[in-house]
C-alpha cells in the first residue's frame, strides 16, 4: 500500500487549521508552510482564506514568491480558497490567468451561505460559505469556470490549480477537498508509475 500524500497548508496568516483538519480526515498528511524549505517534498498545497494584503506581504517577506511559482510550474496541485483564490490571480502570484475582485459581493452581503453546483462534484449541490468573498471578474480561456453564484464565477480550475471563493473547509461537506485530494493522489500515483517503469 502506498503512503499517504503530504499536503502543505500556507500558514502565514488566516484559516489554515480548518483546512488541515479536513485534509487529515480525508487521509492526507499535512504540514504548515511558512518558509521556502517547508515546500520541499510536498505533493499538494492549500492557500487558505484570510486577508490577501497581509498574506501577500508575508509571502514576500519570507521569500516564498518564486518557490511557490516553481511548485506550480512543477505541476503540483494547489487549492486556493477565498483569499487563497486572490493569491492565485494575475495581480498576486500570477499562477492563474484571471483577476479576482476582492470583497466583490458588496457590503450588504459580505458573508452568506448558498447552495451551488460545482462541475466535477456529483450529487446534491455543495453548501458554500462566503466570507467577504471575491469573485472572478475576468479570465482567459485557459481558466475553466466550475461554478457560479448569481452569474458570478466563484470556482475555477486551470491545469492543476483549483480556486474557490468560498470556505469549503468550514462546512461539513468535504466533497471539494475530496476532489482536490483525489487530484493529488492521482498525480503521486502517476509519478510513482513513471519511476517504476
Ligand atoms: N476579503 C478578504 C481579502 O480580500 C478575503 C476574505 C477571506 O479569505 N475570507 O483578502
């Protein structure tokens, strides 16, 4: 039997612990990422929600910008949630060909929950918890939109990068994280098969 995969969670700021709990529940091992060396040997990475300006400053301070870009360039699956989605866009780490609009849902409804259909997730709609959430304001054809709320794109994929505007780590429904962990497992299995050849 193969060992479980190791998924890092960027832990400079924000809601990283809830992601770790959910990833562990799904059978992954997790570790907290604060400095570049923490990225060594990771099979996947989660960038959690929080505050994207603070997170950007932390990433720059710790010299994580280039190492994170290299991790993505190596094809490592990355999940960005809420502020994590903002971090992935072209105005931040520049890993996805899209622009996320911060606090896009406006002051009146800064935080809300809603059911949404996500492409790739079977069964009943997913419960999305939105906390001062962004939406995807622009994107190229490279970015596949996986789900929307009121016509606003809130979930997307580009290659191995997955971005959601909501906090799937806070709901009981673990299907979004499951989708991500399955992707990480698949990549590790493919790598091992390649090595065994
Ligand atoms: N509004 C926050 C930001 O702009 C994101 C909120 C969140 O991650 N829950 O960074």
